[in-house]
C-alpha cells in the first residue's frame, strides 16, 4: 500500500476504484466497505484507492469542543490498520476549513475527478460528503452520467448486520468492556506511547511498571481497571498486565497508564511501545497497604497469564 499525503503526488491510474471516509478504528463495518472495494478492483482489473482525512473533521469544524473528541485510531494507527488489506493506494487529504467548504459538486470535480480520476466510487449507505454533508448516494446516482464514473452503494443490510459503529466501540471502551470493543474492531484495541519515568513504586514490591504517555491526547482510553495485555517492544511481543487508574492504594490522584511486562528487564525509558489490550481482569481497588497490593498483583498476574494463554 502506497501512502500519499499530497493530492499533487497522486499518480495517473487507468482504473481507479475509490472509497472515502474517516475510517476511525477501521472496524468491522469499515472492513465490509473495504472488502467490497477490493472485490470490485479485482473484477475490473483496477487499482484500489482509499481516501481518508487528517486531522479528524471534528477537530477543524468543532474546534471549541475538542476535549470531547475521542479517537479509536491515530493517523499512524489507521495507516497500519488499512495496510493489513491489499489496498493499492491510501490518500490522506489534509482536512482544513477550506476543504470543508467545498460543495459536493466541487468535491467530486476537484478531488474525485481532477486528481484521482475515479472510474468507480464505492460508498457506504450513510456516507455524506461536501459542505454541510450535502452530498449522498442519491446525488451521486443522479449525476454519475454527467461525471463519467460509476457509483456503488454498500447497502445497509450488508453493513448493519455486523451491528457495529465507532460510537458503540467508544462506549464499550469507556465501560471497560474490552471484549465487545475487540469483537467490533476485529482485533485487540491498542494504545501507543512513550515510556515515562513514574514514581517507580512497583519495582519496590517486585512488579515494575512502564508508565505510558499516549501519543495523541484525543486517543480513547479504556475505562479504569486491570487488563491482560500484549506489549510490543522493538518489534517483540511480551505478555503483561495493564493498570488504568489513579493507584489509590499508594495515594495516587491522577490517572496513569502503567504496564507490567512479564519476563522483561530492559531499560525502555523514552522508547515507544504499543499495548494490545486482550481482556479485562478486574476493577481498580483501594487496598489496605503494600503487602495487600503485592498479593493482589500476584493474583492479577496469574489471571493475566491464564487469559493470554486462552487467546493464543
């Protein structure tokens, strides 16, 4: 998959089969659209093109309310998730106020035709585009002969039967229902960030943790609790257990994201790691002291190992 971030760099393609959207999380509903895009591409001997946007449109159109936006994937994660499919081109269009002000006809002519030279446009049944989200499938169908490309809509029955949406996934994550979120995503939910120096209390009781500063402030953080995870460090995967919470047993007040990596002793401060959240273990608890915490962590480790073995 070739990633292109400038429209001017987009190549001339003889048979561009295109879909577009924010694709936040690249969940099962998005995957249905991508799979159909690839089917059509193979059937027409074409070139598959996925168009997405960054930053997220809400960060531009609702700048005064950025704090409420929680993303399932950063743009780097979205690229990695889309690269799992045999897509030929990923075009990332900078989302600006000027871009948002394009009418539906201007979007079609300037983006789909002038730059991408679209031959077939594939969209989900609820896809909207252009200023004020004025464009839809009915508009495309009506004007397709004028524009000179074919349009195919993925009907509601083909998408809705998976009963998934980005909103449902966010709500599942907020409540700590990682099993539902992962089922909707079709893969484990992931957090990526650099390892910071924390209070280093864990190492004093035999459970050192890596404190993670997540890369994007808008990245959705799952609900507080303890989770079984896998951790990618320098390309290698390790088992581990993750704590999201305030650490009340040791007087903590600010939420932290800390992972204890099993059978691991390397110094990874300032390194970037990725945490794949596999299963929920329990809620956060305020325990009577460090000995009780140590015993609880031992139980959590046993639970995490059992859950990770189940998911092999």
